[in-house]
């Protein structure tokens, strides 16, 4: 799974890396992005790629209560193409969720040790995500979830699951505005080879979502 991540790059770097033509409204870097917060996503609107903020924690269009989003921050790639909440989104509402690291907690004999995990040789990257629009009782929300899969050899030492990080050359293909059969979208994800990762220990300071400063990413001595 993935429950926290960071995005510290400046706006210009993001625009250049992902070839975005329009500025990002209200861009703010963050050391500790948590569920329920706004996350920077990229979609293709049929004409061009657009970057903007939507809430992390999927609220399906059919839901009656937006609180369901706190239970839907991740979607399992193994079954998303079959689940009512996700299969239509796999077909045509795919997005990139932009980050430069994520946190995971490794269980040891005494405690859960938080680690900051980065893509080796790449500062910015994109998680494979799904998004939806929810409207109910006059309220409108745009929300997203992050696809996850079984941990690779590197991540198995830390946690049994991991977010899906798209290779650079697959990012645009994931968000192309064409409609896919949900199973085709799953097969696309299954076919990718994720980049190598690196990790280091950080303080349990990051455990508290309201803590959002450089102490979150400081290496644990």
C-alpha cells in the first residue's frame, strides 16, 4: 500500500518533466502528503495534458457519503479491473499522481520504522492512479486512488505491497484519452518494469500527518 508521500520539486521542474503547458494553480510542495489531502495529478483531457489538484481518497460517483474516500486511498491492481468502484475508471479515468518519494513503515521487533523511498536516478516520478467525479446534494468533488501491487524484491524487505510507479516512457500512454477494456488496463500495468528504488530510515516524526517540514525527510542517524 501507500499512505504517505512527498513532492518537493519546484513548479517549473514539474512542468518541464511532464511536458505541461499551463501553470499549476496554487502549487505547494509538501514533505508529508496524507490521505484526505489534495494531491497533484495529471490527466489528458483529449486535447492536452493538464495538471491540477484533486483529493486523495476515491469517492465513487455512485457513493452517498464522501467519507468512503478514506477507505479507498489505494486500489489493488490485481482486482481493480473487476471491482465496481474501479473498473470503469480503469477503462477511461486514468491519471498520474506526481511525487518524488514515498514513505513506508517496516515492522521490526520493537516498532514500525518509517523509511523514505525514492526512485534511483530519477527525482520526479508518477504513480499510476484512477480518478472520479462525485456529485451529491449540491456538492462536487474530484478524487483519486493509487494503484498498488505485490512488493518487488526490494520492497519485500519493507512491506508486502507497493505503489505502482510508471516508467517515464509509459506515463503518457497510461493517461491517453482512449477507452480501454478494464482488463487491458490491468495488462498494461502488468507489463511494465518498474525502476530501481532506494530507501533510508527517517524519524517517526513523519508519522503525524500535521508535521510537514524538512524533519520528515531527514536521515535517521
